[in-house]
C-alpha cells in the first residue's frame, strides 16, 4: 500500500505546477539516477548488516527514492539522445514486460530461495543471483502462459 500511496502522491504533485517545476529541477541533476539506484540496492542489503536500519529508515526512504528514480527514467526516455537508447535494450524491454509478474512472484521466490540457499550453506550473493534468475524465469513463464492468454481472452470478450 505504501508504494501505491507514493505513486498517488507523485501523480498529485505532478499536477501542481510549482511541484512539477521543483521535481523537474531535482531529477535533472547529473548522476541522480545511478545514485538513486545505488541507494535502493544498498538499502535492500542492510538486512545482513542491521535489520532495524533496513526495516526502519530504508523502508521509509524506499518509496520516495523509487518515485524519483521513475521520474529520472521517464525524463531520460523522453530525450532523443543516445543516453536514452540503453532503455531500449532487449533485456530491459523484456524486464519491463514481465515486471508485473516479478512484482507478483518476488515475495514467494525470494523467501523460497532464501530458505534453500540457507539450508545448503550458500552465501548471500549466490542466493541473490539464484533468486533473480528464478524470478525472471518464473515471471517470463507467467507472462507467456498466463498474462498474454488472459489479455487476448479479455480483448475478445470486450470487442463484439
């Protein structure tokens, strides 16, 4: 619910000209995108270092950081420069396509993989890599076998 509320707040702020100008000035800062990405990754890794910090401060900052990262990405994507071409890479396009499935499956996959890698005595990073691979595979299968057929079926039922 916090991410939905953050998205609603961002949409409301973008409808206000003064806030739109403030946010536009902020997201135009050079290097902000990579910095936001690093902060989000760092926040997600705090559980191993300090769980209270992760589930306190990191959770509190996650939604605003993600909202700013979305704005930076949209700004870059709207520019016809070469810097926006990296967003058109096939892997990124595929991840965008399956992102809803990744959202739906991530909790189950991360928990299951975390449990198995812990039992096998694997380290943190092999567990992260395995979780990402399983999540992308499951989300790809979900896209092809569930989402696409359901969308096609819904489109046929709406159009007489």
